[in-house]
């Protein structure tokens, strides 16, 4: 009997102990599971942070800024990738509109409107905006502050990256103003003027001595020399036209490097001389000269004057193109007119 009673007491106690142990086991297991889940979340977060950090380390980063070259008095817009990988499909938006020297909206330029296909690390693209004088002082209504939105792709992420910048030219305007009024520059300019005056004075003095002793002008154009013989006005015109042909085709030849000073100045000076000679020759032509031929020569004179008035900038493709197109057109007209003059000369 005692054994049975003991068993009846021990069994419930044992069951209670087992239940307590089971509860403790469940609690411990739950805590371990929670800790494991937390560790997994921390690991995932760490992995994400590492990925973000890695992306930032190798991602492209495109910046836009103005570069004011005070010595050259030129403003450039620079687009540069300062990141460590290639930026793709780079697009730039300005607010308010950025107006260039030709009066056009900079956003309409193909490289801005269509975007930059790719921009390698540490690579930059420079675009001429305007001269500092025109931008800062001749157009007072021109804004000096611009909000720029830049979007591009690249790096580990496939999503578009967007950055915003504020470009402020206020300080550049002040520095440009200081540079313009620099005493050093003024001294240099005064010295240049002094040297030019001295040179002109010497040339005038020499010219005066020559004129005082009597000077025979070479290739002088007079009414008598234009009426008969080999010195007829048509032959003089043909000679001047062929001189332009040689100047444009041989001396210049469409080479961009020859559009720099002092060669460009020499081309324009020679062009001005040819233009003056043609105008004088046509004005002194005989009364019975071919009117149609005279009108054609005067048309060429007008075109040459237009060509000479074009301001050419090497970093502005429009001015270079306008200069070349105008000169090539004159060349084609001259070829036809010289042929006509030769035909008239042979027939006469």
C-alpha cells in the first residue's frame, strides 16, 4: 500500500517537473530563435551597408560648373565626372535658362538637349558660353545664379542617379570687374598704345620722306590703265579674283589652326586689300563696260566684306562654319566669273 501511495505522489510531481523543464526548454528555444533572427537581420543590414558603401566608392559622380578664364576673358561651362566609373546618359537641366553669346538657349545645344552618352572618370567636356565682358557687363539682365539638375546612370545600381547644384557667378563677376580694372593691365595697355603710337609715327615719318622725294606707286589703278591693253579693267579684276583664290585655297586651305592670330589677322588684312582694289577697279571701269559683269564684281565685293566682318572663335563651331561656308561660296562664284572674263577677253 505504501508503494502505491508513493507512486501516486511521485508520478504527478515528476509530470510537473517534466512540464516545467519543457516550458523552460521552449522559452530558451524561443530566445535562441529570436537571437538568430536578429543576427540574420543585422547581417542583412550589414550586407546592405557594405553594398551601399561599395556603390558609393565606385559610382560615377557628375558635376557641372562655370570656369571663368579671366586672362582670356572667356566663360566655359564644364561637365566633369569626378567619380570612379563611367557615367551614362548624362542629362542637364538649367533653371532659369542659360543664354549663350549667340542669344540661343544653351539647353537647345545638341550635347545638352540629347544628353551625353557616356562620360569616363576624370573626363570633362568644356563648352564656350560667352566672353566675361559681354556676359557680365553688356547684358545686365543675364541671371548670375542657376539651379542645375543632373541625372545619369552608372555604378552597381541600375537606377537613375539625380543630383542638384547651384551655380553662382556673382563672385566671378566681381573678380572679372577687378581684373578689368587692374592697374597692371592698364599699365600694359598704356605701354602697348605707346609702342603702337611710336611705330605709327616712324612709319608716317618714313612715308612722308618717300612722298617728299617722289614715289611711283606700283600697280596703280587709273582710268587710263583700265581702258585698253593688258591692263584693262577686266584683267585687273581677274587678277584680284585669282589673288583671293590663292589666298583662300592655298594660304588658308580650311585649316583650323590658321584661324588663330596673327595668321587670321593677316588673312583679313589681305582680304580687305583685295576688296578695296576690286571696288576701286569697278568704280574706274570704262563707260562702255559690261554692266552685268560690274554688278557681279560688286556682289563679290559685298560678300568679301561680309566674310571679313565675321568674328571667328575656334571653340565656337558656328562661327568657324559660317566663315568657311561664306569663303567657299565666294570661291565658287569667282571661278565662274573668271571663266566669263577669260571668255570675253578671247572673244574681243
